[in-house]
C-alpha cells in the first residue's frame, strides 16, 4: 500500500505542475468569461487532487500503525 500512496503523492505533484501551466495559459486569454469558468474548474480539480493525496496519507498512516 505504501508504494501506491507514494504514487498518489507523485501524481498530485504532477497535477500541481499541470495546474500552474494551465493557469499560465488561461491568463493569456482575453476572454473574461472563459477565464472565470476555467478558473473555477481548475480550483475544483486542485481540491480533488489534494483530497486524493489526503486519503493516501491517511491510508499510509493506517498501514504504518498496523504493520
């Protein structure tokens, strides 16, 4: 389980990098409506990936305590 948790953390870090690039691209746009919509979507995706990392951390803690 520990290797899976490490992979989740790696993927969350990758998602953070992708998000930063997406924000860079987004704010080059002049379409205010698109910026607002996409910014909201990006924020929800960031929350989702953070929650996945939180779950992986809890699972890792449980695995360590019970090993």
